[in-house]
């Protein structure tokens, strides 16, 4: 099979991001379709939150060794700002993520086509009790102003970056590398049960634009873009701002002040805090060794 | 007790699969019975999803050292295709799984016999508000076409294989071996809350056929097979297609392009310490690559 | 503080079991009181299930280094049968567990005294829409026969032992030692969402008798014992039978056929299966080492 | 960036506690706002419990390497009593936690401003069906006496300390260091689903006073302090009592009787390899002791 191996690293990464975002959205939008079309008899609001969370976990295990499993242009941009992703890769990553989300939306539509037709009476709309557009993209509630929705998406995405950056920071007290996916997934669950009332907690331009483009091409019409006073730009722009903001908050308030790693400082001295943590880590290691004997 | 040890490996594996699938279905069908017969006062739709998930976890810890804990003919078939299970074992594994599911259904019927009689008025039927067949096997909703149900089961099982194969792939960034059961269980939870609205997310021929055979023999009659235009063949055939399809997608889009493990490409002998050091080096590489997560 | 150390091992173990079972029941019965007295506005049926599960986890971390964290006479009896607990300790362990459960019930009554009085109109009863006895002990539903309830408790407790014995069996593929508490807790959650419709999933004589004795002494009267045709003996006797039965099933169908551990067999030869698992374990260890650096 | 590093350890710790408590309350209060203002259509009571739990996990990963992630004056006081925090730091820690909670409440108010205005009809009140004060601080139910509420908060916080102290006690059977945050979060979930019916399970003076001060300054008026007969002092004082009480119970009933760690009782020097071996031996002992779990 070695002949089939894709030699170009960026091409592999793009494949990884397409497939990863595809898995994320397939879980998430399928659950939204199940809850909506079953009129909450086969799941409730929480189901959709859990499904996006499981989607994050599954997508991360699937593609993080290949592409880093960003699954989100706001995450990719943040990593560009942090110096962990080449700027040249930001656009390809983002397009790959949007494509993966678009394809997943299409498949969800195929699977739930009959149920959506039954639920909507065959009329694909954005408004009213039989609307089905919200299965795919996010839409705001009526009472919320554009400024509030923008702030909501900035804060939600800032929380995402603020909470996941320490998980993998070796100078902090990180989570086990092999268990990052379920822990990141839990953070996403927390955001979606606490910050989705205003406008659906997209916190991810690809998660929103991909499905919106799909509904645009599949019969929901231009209203998916024009509705709610052209709301669609908010989940595109605000998460980019929020992701960078959250990353900066992490750097300024936490990361800059953490002790240097030994092999970075190259001097043999450690303060007590570091010693204690290293001691604890060694203990952990021994425990886990024990447990797998 | 050594005299009692079953010498034949296949016999041990069959025992493992029977008992594992028995545990899976006992949790799952008992929860379905609890929710149904209590008219959702002692649990809701989500309870059944969680119970199947806990069942997967428990069954995997129980028998994965013995038989690999496939618990599902679609998984066994996929491992045959992947070269991880001898083709000669596919039929025995599948029959063992169906038998375990049948036995679990029988025990659930015994435990919930009184409640089922009370709920159904003593008439065991497949249709109507007092139907109880859906406690055991899966049935579609009225509005969904046969093609959609087939696609639904293909996609659900493909997602299962696509999401669990990376978890144990040493060339990818796998989950901790000792924690595979709860993580696989979480994937199954995700599938059952997002893809069960159409026809119940069997994604497992044994999980469906075993209980259906039980209801056939226990008084629900031939209708369990004939209803919904002979729907029963879909959860038998579609998961087999989907499992293989998902496995192939994983291979083609991810696995072929992952870096080779050193000890696969080299045949020289190393002592353990050297191996550990080399592994650490490799992990460092992967770590650096993944530092963009 | 060394002067205060309790020298007698059994005395320490009894203290551990009292406190552990106290924690388990405090979580569980307090959640039941919260759901019941708030008339399901502050939690639902699932809340009680989750609370017992968290109680198991917390109690195990608290006292497993001291007493093994049995928390359940059926578990203690099973370990006696398996040779892991001296028979002479069975009665002290069981009495300690009942005492811990009794004390926790008393504290729950104190905390929720006002709410229980408001809910019940001041009349502490076992029957009717304002009954509050089921906050503490378990009671069956009307339609279920004594045989079915007995079977229900046998099966539930058998599932408990069958599912937790492999978790710590070094010859099987066990869970990480340091994560046994949340995984055992998940098994208990599974049992309580799938096998509690008939008679409340006590699966633990101490969990049932301790609270029942408390309600007897606190004003609910003799009816807590006489109701439902002296139902109270079922959660006392059936779990003892079920625990031993589940343990035997694990031994006969799984444990006897697992490969010997190297240092038990003392011969240098391993079959392939064992080798692969050792390899996997070493990998795991390296991963977890990496993650905590 | 080294020039930016805050040299003063206490200043860094205060920054950590502010940010950590900010994250905790942002998740928790935002979820409460979502459930309340959506009239339970976008989440239920359980959502708020889960959100506080995810907040604990996220905040702990964020700041535990910096400040220990107390996030709660009752926890800080307990650690002072246990000798793990200098008494001089108790007040700065507590003020930092209150400030973080205050700031998070302000941001939640900004995000949910429109929804709160819609829900409340523009009148910010503590009482009635359109009250919104309970989004932020905790309030009791009508029927519960002051003594019961005090006891409730003492017990809840005692359970918190009793259940989290063993998780990190090397002489006990602790959880993996790198997984403490999700496990502590699970304990908090357990407390909030079982002991929040009386007065909201603050179990944390900062979690309650910060938001209460915010509502006082943001337009809810003095009633937030005077209502329910000056209830506000209970979640300030009772958790301090409860935290210390729970810690003492852990010491007296469990910790004093655990075996000494070797490297505490010995002062000789060992190389690392020897230490690891000794630890393994000790773990083996513990393993054997725990083999009865």
C-alpha cells in the first residue's frame, strides 16, 4: 500500500481536516435532525450538545496525528498566532474544514430526508414552527441584538481556547496526551450547554458556514444568508476574534508566568513547585504502569 | 481449576463473545423495557442510549482479552477484511453473538415479564401504543423509505468503524489501551443519540436478530419479521456493508499516510531499554507534530 | 498524630466501610430526596441514578486503600467466596455497611426534614402520592410478583459482580487501577438505569436495610417492613445469591480460561496473545509517561 | 516575553485564582441564564449542574499549576488548616476568588442582557415567576428553616472536602494526578444534583458572594442581601465550617490510619532508579491489599 501514500504533508493534513470536520458535523447535525424531526421524542436539547461533544472526541482521535485536529478555522488562526501553524496553511485548513462540514450536512440531509420532509410538510424554511434550517447552521433568537450575538460568539470561542490551551501545555499541569480528545470534548459540551441560548454556540466558522452553504444549495434558498439581518457573518468573524483573544488571555495571565521546563532552561535548578509536580508525575506514571500490568 | 480450562482457542472465544454480547444486550434491552413499561417515568429515551453504551464498556472489559470483544458481526467482518480475524472464525463469532443477544433478550423478558404484561394488556404486539416488540429488536418509523433506512444503517456502522479503528492504531495517536472500553462506549453513545430516529441504530446484526428471534419464539409472532415490509433484513445486511466501508475509508484517508512504526520496519534485535528509548524519541516527534493541537 | 493511629486492622477496615457506605448513601438518598420533594423540578429520575454512581466513585477513592471499599454485603460475601476476604470479616463488614447507610439516612433526613414535611403534609407514609419512604429504602411496583422481584435482584447483583471482577483482574485486560472508581461507578449507573423499574435496584442489602431501619425508627412505622407482603427480605437475600452467582459465572466462563501471568506460571513461555497485550501495555505506559511530562 | 513574567509568587497565584474562578462562574452562571431565560427549552436543571462541573474541570486545568486551583475560600481555609496553604494567603486568595466570580457574573449579564430583559420584562427582581437573581447567586426555597439551610451548606462542603482530599493523597489510593480535574468535577456534580434543593448548593462563599455583589451593583437592589431574612450569610459562613469539618473527618477516620510513605519516613539518599523500584514495591503491597476490591 506504500505506493498509495500521499507524499505531500499539506495534502495529508487537508484530508485529515476534511474527514475530521466531516465526523464532527455528522454527529452534531444528525443529532439535531433527530431531536427536531422526532419533535423531542427521541432526544432533547441536551442530545445535540452531547453529540457535538462526542463528535469532537471522535474527530480528534481520527485525525490529530495527521493534521492536529483543529476542525475549526478559529482554532487554526489561533495556532497561527501562537506560532504552531504556518500562516500559509490557514486558508487551506479553513477551506478543508468548511468542505468537511458541507459534506457532512449533505449526508445528514440524505439520512434524514424523509423525516425532514414529513416534519416540514415538504417546505424547507428558515422560520416558523416547521423550520428545518436550524438542523444545519446556527440562527439567533429574535430578542437578541447583533452586538450581543457578536459578543456571545467572541466569549464562547475565547473560552474554548482559554480552556483547551492548558490541557496540552507541558509547562502547566496538562491532561494525559492520550486523553486529550475526551477532555476537549467535555469543554465543548460545557460551552454548548451554557452559551448556546442566544445564537447556537457555533464558535466555529466552518461548523456554521459549511452547513449554511449546504442548505443554500439544497433548497432552503437565500434566506439562510439574509435572515435575521444577515446574521451569518457573526459566526464567521466573531469566533476568529474570540479564539485569538482567548489565546492571548491564556498567554498573558497564565503561560508567561509558568516555570520553564528543565530542558528549556538548561540550568539544573528547579524551584520547589516544579519538583513537586515532577515527583507527582513520576508517581502517576508508576500508578498507570501498575494498572496495566 | 486448571483441569477445567478450555483448551480450544475458538471455543474460548465463542464463550467470550456469547457472554459479552449477553451483557451488552442485557443492559440495553432492560433499559428499553424500563423506559417503555414505566411510560418514561423511570428513564427517558436517553436512558436506553446510555445503557447500551455502558453495556459496550462492560462487555469489552469482560471479554476483550478472550475474544477481542467484537460483539457485532459487522465488526467481526471488518476485522476479517482488515486481516485481524481469520475468515473461518466469522461465522462462529456471528452465531455466538446472536446467541448471546437471544439469551439476554430472554432474561430481560423474564425480569420484565410482569411489567410487559401490565403495559401491553397481555397482548404482545408489534404495532400500536401498547406495542412491546421495540423493547427487543429495532423497528423503523412509518415515514422512512427502505432506501433511507438502508443508507442510515450503512452510515451508522461506517461511523462506528471509522471512529473506533484509530483508537487502537499504534501508528495514529491512540487512546490508552486500558481505557478503550469507555471510549468506544462513548462513540456508541454518540451514534445512538444522533442516528437512531429512523430505525433504531442497530448497527449490529446480532443485536437485532437475536432479540427478534427471541420475540418470534416468545409470542410476538411472525409479524416481527414481516412488519414494515420485511424490514428485518436491513439491520442484517446494511451494517455489514457499512462496517467494511468505514474501515476502508479509515485506511484510504488516514491509515495509509501515517508514519511507519520503527519496530515494524526494522528486524534487528533491541533490548527493552533501547526500545523504550526509541519509543520515547518517536513519541517526542509525534508530540512536536501534535503540538499544534 | 501517630498516637491516634488505630492499630487493629479490622477496626480500621470497619471505620473505612462505615464512612464509605455513609458517603455512598448520602449522595444517593439526598438526590432521591431532592427529586421527590421538588416534584422533579430540581432533577429527574436520572439524577438519583447519577448520584448513586458518583457516590460509588467517591466512596471508593475514600476507603479502598483501607477496607477495599466493598460498600455492600453482597460484594463482601462474593470476595469471601473468591478467597479475597476472610470469612470471619463478613459479618463485621456487613454491619459496618448497614451502620454507614443508617447514619447517612439520618443525615439526609435532617437536611431534607423541612422539605419532606412540606411534601408529605407532615404524615410520613409508605403509600400514596405523598409517600416519602422511597427516598430511603427501595419498594416494588404493584404489578410485579415476588418471584420476579427476587429474580430482578439476583440478576442485577450478578451483573454487578460479573462486570466489576474483570476490571481488576490482572490476567484479563483490566482498567487502570487508579481509575477503577469511576469505571465501577459507570457500571452501577448502567444497572440502575436498566434494572430499577421493578423494585429500585438495591443490589445491596446494606443500601436497603440501613435506610429502612432508619425510616422504621424515624416515624414511618412498621409498614416499611410489612408493606408489599414483607418485600424487605428480597433486597437482603437476593443480592447475596446474585453476587455469588455473578462471580461464579465470571470464573467459569472467563477467568479459568485466561492465560497465566508470567510470574505465576514461572515458565518463560507466553502465547502470542499475552505478548501482544504486554506490548500494548508498555506502549500505554509510554504514552501516559509522555502526557505527564 | 520573560520581561513580562510576574516575579511575585502571590501575585501570580492571585491572577490564577481570579481567572480560574472566572471560568468556573462563567460556565455555571451562563448555563443558569440559558436554562432560565429559555424557560427550560434549551436545557434543564441538570444543565446548570453539568456546567458548574465542567467549569471546575476547566478552571483546574487552567490554574492548578499556578495557584492550586482552590476556586473557593472554604477550600483555601481547609488547606490552611491542613498546613498546605500559608494563613497569610487566605485573605488574598478569597478576595481573588470573589473578584473572579464578580467579573464572570458581569460578563454573563452582558451576554444574556437581552434575554434577561425579555424574560423579566425589564424588571430585575428577586421574587416571583420572572425573577432573575437566581441566575447569579443562590437563594433558598420558602419552606426551609435557617438552621436547615446552615446544616445543608455545612454538609455539602464537608462532603466536598471529604471526597476530594483522598483523590490526591499519596498514602491513600489516589486518582491519576493528571486526571484530578475531571474527577473533582464529578464530585461537584454529585453534590449539586443531590444537595441543591434547599438553597442551591453554593458550598463556596466566593461562588455566592461575587455574583450577589454583582447583582447588587447591577440593578437588583438591596433585596439580594435582605431577602429570605438575610440568607446571604449562610453560604458565606457555613461552607467555611463545613470545609474544615470535612477535612477533619478525613484526617481522623482515614488519613491517620494509612501506612506511611517510605520516602517520608526515611531521609537517606537514593538514586532515581532505586526510588522507582521502591515505589513499585510499595504499590505492589497496596495492590495486594486492594486485590479484594
